[in-house]
C-alpha cells in the first residue's frame, strides 16, 4: 500500500527529493537518498541477525543521523522500533529493554557523559536480547529479500512502542501502528503548514513522541528538512540556526533557555523562523508580547503527539488567554466529571477523554480493555475546561490537584500566574501537608544566575491574578541545580518537597 508505511514513504521521498537534506544536526547532514541507502544496508544487517516482521529492535542514539538510520532500517522491514532514552540509568534501561522484549539493540557508543557500553555491561544478560550492535558499517543487503520484507509490511502493523516519560507514574510502552502515526502527522502537517520547502528546528528528543512523530515522521512525510543540535555550547547552536535558516520551530521552551540567555542573541539574524512555539529565540517582530495570548498545543504519547491545536498563530483576545485550541481532525473528545463520568458544563473543570483512529492500539502487555473504557474512550488524566466556542484550557493533572481547606488548586494555574507577574520566572507549585488546612500551596522558584526574587512584591502582584487561597503560603528560592529531576529531565514531583526541608 503506497505511502502508508514508513518504508514506502522513504522510497518515494528518496526518489523525489534525492539530495535534499532530510536532517541537519550540527555538522552532520543526511539527505533523503543517503537515508534510504544507509538504512537499506542496516536493514540487511538486521535481516542477517534474524530480524523481520514483528521483531523488537531497540534504538539508543541521541538526535542525529544514527537514530534516523536505525529507526528507518527497523521500520522498513516490519520490525517494531523501540526508542530508548539516552538519559536512562542502567536500572531504567534494563527495565525498558526487558519490558519491551527487545531482541536487537542498535546503539551509539556513548553520548556526552553517558558510556553506553559500560551501562549495558552493568545491565548484564537479558533473556530475549540476542544482539547489541554499536555503530558499524554493515555489509551490503540482499535487495531481493529486503524488497520482499518491505512489501509485506501492512499499514496496520505496529511501527513503534514509545515509552512515556514517567513523570507521574511508571513509564508505559505505547503501541502505535504505521497507519495511526503517519496519518496523524499528515493531518498535523496540514494544520501547521509543514511542507516540502520548510525547515523545522526541533529540540524534542527523538525517543519521545514529540521528536519521533511530530518532528521526524512529520518531516519525512512532508519531504522537508529537520534541524536539530546536540551542541553543549549555546553559541554553536545559534551559529547553526543562523547558517541553516529554519523556517519553523517546535519543542520544549525550557530546553532553549541557554540560547535565550546567550549574550549574542540580540545580534543574531534569526528572522527566518517565522512560525512555531520557541518564541524566546525567534525574531522580535515574530515573538508575541504575551505568549499566553497565542494558542498552544496539548499532546500525549497515547495520542501519537498533538491532540489539541489551532492553525491560527495570531494573538487571541483576552478571553481566550491560555487556549490549547480545539481537537484536531481524527479525534473526538469529551470532558467529564472524573468521579461520576457525567459530562461537565461549559467552563467547568473535568477530565479530558479522547477516541479516534490515531489513538494508540494499547499499552504494551495490557489488553485494550485495560486501556480504554467500553465505549473506546481513553481517559487522559488531564483536567481541562472548555469555553462556549469549543476551545480547551489545560488546568492540570488529575492526581496533581492541591486540596487546601476544602478547595481545589491547580498547580499549572498558579505557575502561570507567577510567570506572568515575574516576567517569566520559573516556578514549580506543589501542596505541602498542613495539620489545619490539609495542604497548603507552596512554590519552588528556580532562580537563574544574577536574578533576584522579591517574595513580598510577588505576593502583592498575585492578588490581582489569583484568589487568596491559591496564592502560595510558602516559597523556596533555589538555583536550578537544586531542583530534583528524573532521568527523563522532568521534575521529580515525589522529591520536590525536599527543597523545603533545608
């Protein structure tokens, strides 16, 4: 079935785009033709090692050509791609490799301070892991066998098992098919205008859904160019952006903090980046004066990336502040009372539920009945409200709500208010046990170099933004190095309260 599997799309793009760059990552370049040729060679190596349709192939590479070639090689022969976090500790890596039943692991020697040979040696033997292949030049493939395996791949076959980041629970393996992920990205490319002549700069790791689907697969589908950087020196990444002139951006705003603070930024010509969400490094005439008045997006691994979005990238009216947009085509959503299951009224907070052809098949090693309700709704755990025009507003995670003196407080709402009154200060809000109120609202303020925090002034300004019970009763001001994080790089909510123990 043409253009509905990764292999079919890769062959079509290699023929049509040839030497056009698929990926630019620092000094590395990978054209469409080169991606096809190199992945064919590696696919032949996998076949020689016994891999084929349904085999589980782990991919442990940082963003770059190594990851792209490895993932394409596995996908085009019908194997299931299992991206492994480059930040995983030895125990975490062992847990994922074992849970995902990885049979062959394609891996880099190391990345930054991570020595993967050593880490894998610490893991020891795993029952199903037969081969670990570090970067090598594989032997030429048997083209007849490769073609036969590619032709046998069906759009309904599993493409990847993507693991969630595990910030609120143990990471889960999310099963996605070729058709589900690819058709979803086609829809999203239409919404955001990602076409063949665009260059997308993304800082999303390829081992998470935002990097794998919304960046890499989306670029492959469009025949566009993906730009990324692993440089430690912010100046080197800014040099890359000036030289390569990406036209769009997407990713984690927190991940470009060093770029936004770099003293050379004001003198850089980054005017090519006209669209996207990495506002702090975009040209001043493109950057919104108030980011809360631009639609953002809500995505999740289970949905194959973005589920709420809006094509309108202009400033919105004040009453639409904080909008996450509306459901993208292919998704049906509803907002319910999480306790009763009844639909909630407009502007009332409830749990977001979704269903549609782009949703995951299931969690790996769980049945569909364990993942979806009887009517096929996936209960996301995200608390949202919806306005009269159908726009959605994220309130927080269901398990993260703070209960103080009988009232519910959403940490995300308080964090946004603190960012507003401090001009972008980073805050992490949580509930601390309190004998009288059950919990009190507390905020950990992440202080950057040379910055100051006036607690009294911030409290006073928050009175215009929040009800009195939502204003933090306790503040802790600490450098970013003191914020406890998981190996995924996300905040560790279970240990965040330890900041107040000092």
